[in-house]
């Protein structure tokens, strides 16, 4: 456990010293600020637009960090050969993977919390109410980030950074379209297309399940049971991806 | 007791495309390293040295054969507590300062916080980087990186130190510092196993050496044992002979040099030595010295590797 913490802390420190995170955070602030301007330009539902676009900004920046830092978690260590000296220590490959994963998760948590704080201040300054639904939406955004990071980690254990980024983004996009995939499968007359769409429906994570930004914008709280189930789904999916990443990583030669 | 034991080790790399033939990096490699010695693993580039070290450290799996470190199969996680490793041309987390870097590896090795602070200071002193303790590694020169790399390998005071090309790319001062450090480790009773293709480094500090070529061990033993019996030529110094007499005395000589009254005759093989000595006496010359020219480790290395150097 101690080794996992040491590696996670070092990964977090690496992310902190990586200037790209500051750029992304600045970008998020800009988007949140822009959401207020956007709200001003809207005739009706000003508060809804501000909340909706603010949450979207937190989500977008979080996903960008999860994908683009996530794909480098393992590949960068192998390409730069830093993995040699780490794996020469009394730590297992599972501890290494978990350390890298949790290091990025802590980074994401800090980023999301900062963005949330800025967002709440923006809302208050704009005299918009801060509902519980807002926090529920951010919690599920964070669960989505856990899942996307696990996807990036999984792909990066066996493919290059570019391919990992493409595949993670593809899974992210498809993950938000799973209901449509099922619809296409049901309506399609082609057996091949039906099989492909059904296969993708079952393989890809259902990320729409974790998207309650619309309800949050309207100020409608989601049932706690739904939130718990959606969170458990996201966490279980992420755990399965990490287990799969370990199965691949365990067999790798460096 | 053998600290490292390798028996009939093989490693093949399967190509990405099935119609291509697998690449054999190790083809039945066997050797052992005893406790307390400095063992030099010598071989040309691509001989399989790094592959062997990676298998020993558990970074790579062997195709077949046996590899043991400190009595445990290579790659055993717990055994790594007793091993220090420096990879070839290491790249480290360059955003860390020297102090943070060593602390990170110390934490991974399980050293407690109090003891670690002292150990970090001690090692920075040992490798001569005390003044750069707060400097980020991205501002380090190659020699400094090599030294901090060696320090991370020693942070947990291991009993076996494995170094991959530790002197490669260093200037003469840097190489001497690393050589001195390796010798001091041996004096502390530690075992040092290092790979290199730089022959003088091996000749100067190794107790034993193994020559590996194309994944096989071609020679192994003490440096003096390996080069003994490898008499290459004989040099005779005499005086009192004129050049015409010299060519009569030693018609097979590869080289004849005259300096004043003295002359040097180099015989390619010692077989006709007695005959030449008798000739010198017969022509009234006086023998000053006879020196057998032993082959160097370099000669042995070149002969074993089959490398021919055009003169």
C-alpha cells in the first residue's frame, strides 16, 4: 500500500509541475466565465444556461486531462525508460499501475474541486441558486473521469500514445451514444450492423447514465438510489478496466 | 555462494509479422557471479548484455533457462530489496530535484523518513552532488545524471549492485569517479555486476570477466588467467650487431629497430627464439633482454568476437 501512495504522490507531483494542467484550468475558468456572458445574451432561462455551460466546462476539461494525461501514465514511463528503475524496486506491477492511476485521480479531484469552487462563486455572483443537483452532477462527472482515466490506462498498456488517445476518445464518444446504438441495432435490417451495434452497446460503457447535467441545470435533484447505482456502475466498470490493464501489463516485456 | 546464477538462458523476440523469423538475443547463456566480486560482463553492442540484465531484474521474461539472484528466481519482488540497479543511459523524472529524486527511491525501498534524510545527504556527498541537491535533474549534465543514477541504486544499501554500461558516454574524469566508486563498493563487501563494451574499464577493476557474443558466453574467468598463455610475440633487445647481421639472425622478424648501438627485434611467434638468440651470440652480439609480449584483454575480446580491425 505504501508503494502505491509513493507512486501516486509522485504522479500527482509530476502533474502539478506539468504546465499543461494550469493551461487547462485557465481554460476552464474562461469557459465558466464565458457561461455568464452566454447567460446574459440569452433572453429566457439565463440561469439554466449558466449552470449547463459551467458544468459542461468542468466535464470537458476533466475529460481532456483524463485522456491526455491518462494515456501517458504508462507509455511515458516505458518510452522514457523510467519504468526500469521503478520496477527494480520491491514493488509489484499491480502496485505500480494503481499508483499511477490514483496519482492522476488525485490530480483530477483537485482540478474538479477548484473548478467547482470557481463555478459556485460565479453562480453566487450571478445571483443564481446553488442546488444540491449541481453537486450530484459534479459527483457523477467525477465518476465518469474515473472511468475515462481507467480506459486511457487500459489502452496505454498495449498501444502507443496516439492510438490510446484515439481509442479512449472513441469509447468516450460511443459511451455517450449507447442508447442510440441500441436503437440502431433494433431498427437495422442488416444482421452484420445489428451484431456490431449490439456488441458495441454491451462493450462500451454507458456514460449517459452518468450525465445528469440537464437535470442539474433545471435544479431537479436526482434520486439518491439512482446516483448510488450510477456511481457503483462507473466504479465497477473502472475496476474491471484496471484489472484488464493489469492482466496486459503483467505480461509485458520492457 | 553464487549471487547470480544463469544457466542455459535463452530469449527470443517474436516479430510483429508471422512471416518474419524470431530474433534470438540469448542463445543458451550460462555464467555465475560470486559474492564480493566485481564481475564485468563484456560484449560488443547487440551481444545480449542488456537483455540479460533485464531478465535478471524481472523487466523481461526469459524464453527458457534458469536465472537466479541471491538464491531466488529473477524478478522476485522481495529480493529486489537487496539489489541496486542502474539501467543504461538512464532517464529519470527530470522535474525532481536531486534530493526529491533520491527521497522518492528511498521511500519506494521502504526506508523510514528519519533515516532517509541522512542517507540522501550521505549519498549526495558520495557522488559529489551535494551542491546540486536542490537543482532539478533537467539541468544536470550527462555525467551528473549517471552519478545521481548510481546514488539511487545505492540508496537502500543493497548487497548486489547491477549496472548497465555505467561508464558509457562519460568523460575520463567521470569514468574514473565511477570506477573508484565501484572499487569502494567491493571494499565494503558488496558484489558488483556490470555490463560494458569498454575494455580498459574491465581490465582495471574487475575480478572476473565474461565475454558474451551473440547471446553466448565465449570466455569467462580472471582477467590475468584469460590473457595468460596468450603470448603473442617476443621482443629481443641486443647490441653490437650491424643491420646486415640482424636480417641474417632474424629473417622472420616483424620489426627491427636500431637506436645507436642497441637494436630491437620483434618475433611474431616465440618458436624460433632459441635459434635467434644463438645467431646473435654467433655474430658477436650481446643480449640485453627478452620480453614476451602477452596479449591484452582487447586481443582476446577481438579474437573471441571475430572482429578484425584493418591496420
